């Protein structure tokens, strides 16, 4: 048998009707199979599984509450409500960029899914309250100098995130809780940790301390989905008045306003605020210095950054509508040689008035500022 194999090998090495490739494959010595090391193989499989899990965790959608702000957009502002439930809350804690809309009617959805940063309405002993959700069912939530941690992870919705330092408490652009202190005093944070049950939520409250408030699902009225506010404002100018307004914005020459009524100047003043044209707004404001006018001017300067950074033309319009609708039918009352008042009936049916001051040129100028929050002491 051995001799036969050797003979066959010699013949295959000669020229024959085989291709070179086939010859090489036939002449190759068969390799002996290696023994498998099952221990090494098991470790390799385990390492592959571990690497796969790490990669999956890196590229899978995160469920961390840090990304919850993706589900908390600005509330839409609507003026027509068809077959929707509208509430007028007794109190509202709207942490975030729309804090100033806390006094408006709100549209709710009783069946909407609720997540971190949402605004929810709930029944309290004093009526319906709206607040910001800071914890869901079965959570462990900690408040620590304004920083909210949910199950150990920092909550970053509605301007929350870092702890509020002493030097930041009076900064409305760094302290998301600022506007619930009304600029007068600062109530302390409760600095507490609360666990929720399966039928509970945690919301922000500021009755005596800034704290987490636990509410039952049975108390829920629904999720706030929109703000109801009319954007119709009767601040129309005649073509002649509009021409004066546009010309004034080119050079801020007060003499252009001499033939314009104080009511019309007031309209221009408010229109410039709606448009966020603060240069025109400041040019229209009284240049007469007195104790009263200086207080108003100082308040405006203190709130200027807030007006410029946190308000939009839409929000400005809504706030001006709320405070000055009815101005179209206003009258002007002169009460002293240099002081007059634009008097009108607000949309709530109550009388309202704003102060005007006559300057040295004999031109009436606004001596008021739309309030945003109470000034700090």
C-alpha cells in the first residue's frame, strides 16, 4: 500500500491532464486538527457578550431623566378652544421659560401621559393648583439647594440642574425658582428626600418652604397642554400716527411727538416693547428726573436683562394684552402742570391708569413700566 501511494505521488508530479492548482491541492499534506481549549473559548464568548452589552448601552436610547427635557417643550398659546377643558387655577408654579403665564386660563388633557417637567393640575384644599412635575411613581427624589436628583440622577428640565448658590439667588437668569419669591425675600429650600408610591407624583411647592409636594393620582385633574390667552390687542395707529412713529425711530427726536396725543404716545411705548425695540422704548420714556421717575427707571434697568432674554414678541404681546386691553378707548386726564394719567377700563372691567409726565419741551412722555416682578429690596 505504501509503495502504491508513492507511485501515485510520482505520477501526479509529472505533466498530466490536471491543472497546477488541482495538483497542489491533491499534494498538500492534511493538517492535524488542533485540540480546542474550552476554557479559553468560554472566556472569549463571555468577553464578546460583555463588549456587546457595552456597545448596546452606548448607542441605545437613554432612559435617564437627564433627557426628560426633550418631552417638555414650551406650552402652545391659543385663543380659540373647541371642545377642550379649560381651568383657571388658584395658583400655578410654572418653572421654566413661561413662568409669567401663571395667571392665565389653561387647557388640560385628562388622559395625557405625564413625565418629568410637565405641568399638571391637581385638586388641593384651596382649589385647583398647577405645578411642575419633579418625580414620578416609585421614585426617590432629593431636593438639595434647588438641585433635584431623581434616583441619583440630576434632573435637568425647566432650567433645573445645578445647586443654587448664595450669589445666584438674586439672579433671575441663573435661579429658576427666582420668580416665585416675587423678588422680595427668599424662602429656604427644604433639602429633603422623598420616596413615592406607585400611585403618587412629586411636584414643586412654595407655600412656606421651597419643597417637594407629594400628590396622589386621584388628585390629578390632568396635564396642562396649552395656555389660553388672546393675542388680539387694540393698539392701532392711524396712518398719520404710524408715519410719526416710524420717523421717530430714525432719530428719536422728541419734537416729532408734539402734535401726538398722550394716549397715542402710550400706544407707541407699548408697541415698542411688544416688538422688543428697547432703544425706542427707552427713547420714549420720560427724561424728567424725580424720585418717582427714578424709581420706575431703576426698576426697568433691573429687569432689562429679563425682558431681553426671557421674553419674546409673542409673550410680550400676551402680557400687554392682559394689562392694557381697553387702551383704545382711553382718555387723558391732566392732574397737575406736569402730571397726567391715561385712564381706561381693563378687560377685567376694572378701572386702570398709567402715568405720563410733561418734559421741559412741553411733550408728554410715559413714566411707567410694565411690571414683571416686584423689585428687590
